[in-house]
């Protein structure tokens, strides 16, 4: 139903004069301004029963929001944290998390939907034209502000009293240093922890998957193996902290394919060990291309050539992957001959 189908006496009394053309085409303005299109009254503006229906709909949505909020509180209080449910097609998930997310989502959606329905059906939809006033101050106000500023500067004797001026600049420059000093108490200083890992001379290379020490025969040509230091277990409290620095990837190359002299000297029968931590932002590297001997970081596609000292051949990484010097002990197991010669992972501001 439109306003054209309603008798004149049933239409709202307000007359809309803002939709008429405000200019006509002439020599100065060749394009006429048609104004806004004629206003179409909504059914709620004409029929009070329709307005009541919209009112009840908005009230229902707000009521649903209230019930969902009560459900959120009830779910938080009553559902055990270790209870899980099966939800297709997600699978098994926490019952509490599912209930909290569902009730909170319904509560927020119902509030938003109720507000939108209220605005679109019951609030006024009349277009109002308001002329924009100048944003700048009047010349009189500008002159007064400039005069007040000049008068204040003259009365302060800022240009004349150089001692006061210079000491004020000194005070303002030194005061922020107090905040810098307070940063010292935000936590312990890192010291040299970023420069060292758990690797040391004699530490065995342990396979991350099997948790067994590695022998040279366990590493096939073209394979990629991940290793950790001997003694580091997932049950350790600091496991995540230490593995983030000590994670190792081991690749076996043909010795004649190794281009870097130091890499060859630090390897064992073509087995090379490099840090698994990307030197860009610290992501774990996991993609290896056997033909080119390149490894790829999946985060930002930094690419390193393991046959040439793990130098960067593509991507945003700033420097090569650190290499771990390895050998074989008397029992035939691969072992580290020391720690990394340089810090692993991304560069940091105090790195030498």
C-alpha cells in the first residue's frame, strides 16, 4: 500500500516542502537541481494497527535479548568447564563455550535487530535539509584571538627572560625520561637469554616425532627431520619457551652439493642442522623442496637455500638461518658441538 492509495484525509498533516526543486537551469547554472523525490509514507504512518504490530515485533526482539542474557548467565554458572558436546559439522567442542557464544550472539543480534526495526518502521523517516554554516571564525574573532595571544606573549616576557625560557625547555625535555626509567620495573631484563639456547657440546639430537636420539643412518638424503635437544620434554614447564629457540631442522645433502665452505665443515657426511625459526618474525619453517634444497616459511614466504649457508633467496627475512655445528659421538649418535654461533630467530634491537 502506498500513499497514493490512501484518501487525503488519512495522510499525515505535515507537508513536505524540502523535496521541491531549489534551482532551475539558467546561464549561470546550466543544470537544474531536482531536489529530493516525493516522500512515500510507510504503512505504519497510515495504519495504527500496522504500527502496533511493529511495536510488538520490536518488544519481542528485546525480550528475546533479555532471555538470551539470562541464558548466558545460567550457562556460565551451571555448565561444567570439562563437558563437551558434538555439533555437526564442527565436531566435539566445549559445551560451555558453545552455550556462551550462542546466547551472547542471540542477545546482541536481537538488540541490534530490534533497534533497526524500530528506526525503519516507527521513527520518522522524513528527509531534512540543513544548510551548512561556515566553519571558520569571523574576522573579528580571528583578530581578537591573535591580539590576545600577542598580549599574553608580551606580558609573559618570554622573549626577554632567556634564563626562564631555557630552563623551562630543559625541564620539559628531561621530564619524559622519568617515564623511561619506570620501564625498568615492567619485568626482568632479558640479559643474554636471546643469544643462547639449550644446545651445548655433547647434547644429542633427539627426533621430535619419535623422541629417540638420531643416528646418521636415520637421516635419508632429501628428507627433512625436526629435532630438539636431549633432555627437553613436553612435560617441562618451560618447554614452549625453550623449543621456540632450540627447534632444529636436519637435512641430508650430497656433500658435493653444499656450496658454502663453513656449512660443509659444520656438517657430518652431508647432514646439516639449521634453526627451524624463521629470521623474519619467528614462524616455524616446515616446507622443504628436495630438488632446489630450499625451505619455505609458510607465514610470509621467506625462502632459504640450505645448500648455500641457508641464505635468504626470497622474501622479507633479513638474514640467513643460524647453523648448528654437529658431529657423531662414540655411540654413533648425532650430537651438537656447541650452541648456535649467533642468536636464532628475528633480529632484535641490541643484537651485535
